[in-house]
């Protein structure tokens, strides 16, 4: 059955920022919308704020006046639950507390029709936990929007084991009528996007915890070499550590403390100290509380990408091994390559392995071995690392050569998979795990991560970009070197890599 906007009535319970955003996209899609909040007058205030935002869209030329006026006319404030009776779909958007959400659903069941769909906009509470308090569980589902709703096109449609399939199909249609892009997701801790986002942030934090690189270095690598709009530390400060730390714990415990999504003591310390990020002007970075010399209010103070500044001159290097990958790397950067004279830097481009294991594997002088990261973009930045006990002059000479070639250099401590390889492999592996457990379809996993988190590509697309064999190698090397099951490869990835199949093969 095809749903039409003019035939629908949507109710929204909760007139806060999320509720207002949901109302705005509903009326922008031509749907009559009822707004209810427990605070007297809050619904009317919300309509006034939404009307102001819609009128500003007209001023900016993004909406015409008749469409704006029509959208405003579709909003109705409500003071009592019985005014929600005409709704075909209700979206609960109150604060994240299970008891409060159950109370809303129980009150709604007393007044709406039996065919009314009841949904929650929760970002972390299992839908089944909310539905357990309802008399008709088959009509209960998740309808998870992202903040700010008018700008974030994604909506997750979440079904429990008891949700009727027709309910989910209708919600997919309603999401499209609201001009959102819906994806169908299984009920699980963190649903799809919040679960999928676990790898990017926690692996960045783990790299810092292991003293491999600074937050600024990690962020710069992920921006310049892998095209993420923000690195994990910038992102953590933006979303708020008061939000992302508890969510990480909910998901970690919800998945029986799987080490692949475990965060770090430093993350908890930030939370305990009240360093929540931009909102408190202090988090992983510090921010100006007011306009000050060189900084506007809210701007990051002393932003430093952690670039290495060479002390010496550029010079020739020798190759530690003869591979097509390394040959292409040095040719691209115009490095002067000479036979090993026992003094010059030895260059290698390992995938997965750290400098220590690379030196042992190639049986070369670890003091002169400089490893360069061959994966990702190399037009702006190159990551280098050396083993413990290295000769700093070897790394400095190569860094000078790279800077002469127009690249920034990030010099990190020895690490399995550098920084970028590790982070990309962890994001990809978690995407494969979500496909493995049937959390969503492969295409929807990629779509949701691009739209919900602004990733440059989805986790399965990352596998396709870098090759399943390379991703598997990084994970296996990291697990071998660290001894940690954090880097345990999913069977989904392992089987397809070994059989040389598409990562989307069923």
C-alpha cells in the first residue's frame, strides 16, 4: 500500500531539539503533525521556533513562501495525550530513560487506534525493552533520526523480533515522505550507526593510549591520508564526551564486552573530569572561551598537526626490499635510490607489520630501517616509523626528502599497521561483523555510515578500496604483535579474503 503525505497524521512526543527537528522534516514533507510535551506551553513554543527556522529558509532562497506557510499550517500543539488520537504514526523523542519512554508508550496506547504505529527515536535503548511494556508489541519499532535532523538525511528503521513486517515497510515509506533516507536495521545495542562508529573513535583512542601518536597526529593522518572530515579526537570533542563515553559503554556491554569495541582509560578520565569537548571548552583539545589574541570564541587553541620538522638535509636512500609497491612509492615521491652502503636509510613499506617485525623478517639493520605507510592518499602527508633503538638521523634524512617532495611528515612510534592502516582495518572489520550478524544489508551498512557519520566511504567500500587481503593482513599482524583479540578478524572478512570473493558475497 502506497502512503500519501496528505493522508497521514504524525505525532511527536517531546518538543526538545530532536523533537523539533523531526516535526520540521515531517511538515516540510507535507505531513500534518501533532506535537506534545509534558511541560505546558512547550509545544506552542516549539512551533514558534520551527516556524522561525522555516522562514529563514525562505530568506536564504531554500524554500518558497507558499511552501513555508503550508508547512507551518500543518503543525498543531497538543497539551494532552488524547489529542494524539488521530495519529497514524507517533514518534517518541523524550530523554534517554527507559522508564520515561515506557510511560509515554503506555499513555499513547490508551488513546491511539489499534493500527497506529508507535516508534521511539532512542539512540541507545533496545526497542524490545520499550516494547515489553506495551500491549501490542507488533506495532512498536525504532525510528532513529540524527541531530541536527533537517541536515542529517539518514533515519534508522529498527524492528524487534516481534515487529510486524508491514509496520517496518510503512515506516520506510514515512521516512521517505519526510525527505529522509531510511535504512532497515535489526534491534541491537547502538543499532547500526552508533555501533559502526565504535571502531573509528576507540581505535584512535587506543593508538593514543599506546603512545604511538598524539591526538593531533592521528586526526591529521585520518583527514589527509584517508579523507575523513574529522579525526576521532576532533569528532569526540564535537559530539561531546558526556554523550559518546556512555554510549560506548552501553554498546560495549551490550555486545558482551567484545574487545573490538572497547574504549580506553583516557576516555573515561575525560568523562570523569568533566572535559566534555567543545561544550566545556576542554576535551581532547582546548578551546577559547571568548575572543582572545589569535583565536575566536570556541576555536581550538594551538592546533598542531604534529608535523615533523627535519633537522638535516635530504639525501639518497636504499630499498630494504624489492617490491612493486615500494618501487612505485619511491618513484612517485622522486626519492633518490642507491645501493645499500651500510650507512644510508633503508626504506620499507610494510602492510600490517611494525618496524621491529619488518626488520627481523627482512634481516636488515633495524637502526637504519625507516618504514613508510603505503596505504591511503600520499599527496599531502606521509607517515613514517622506526623500531626501538633506531638511528634518528636515518629517519630525519628520509623525512627531509619527503618534505622536499612537498609532503608533510608524521613520525610515529613503532606500531602494527601504522595509524591509518589500523584504523581503516578496524572500521572495515566492524562493518564486516555487522554484515555477518545481519544487522543490516551490506549496501545499507555503507549508506548509513556515509550519511550518519559523514564517512568518506562505508566500511565494506573500504575493504573494496584497499583489498580484503590487505585488510586481513593488517588485522592478523596486529593480533600477532599485540596478542590482543581486539584485532580478531571476522569470519565474514576472512572467508571472502581467502576465497578472493567480493566482500558482499552471500
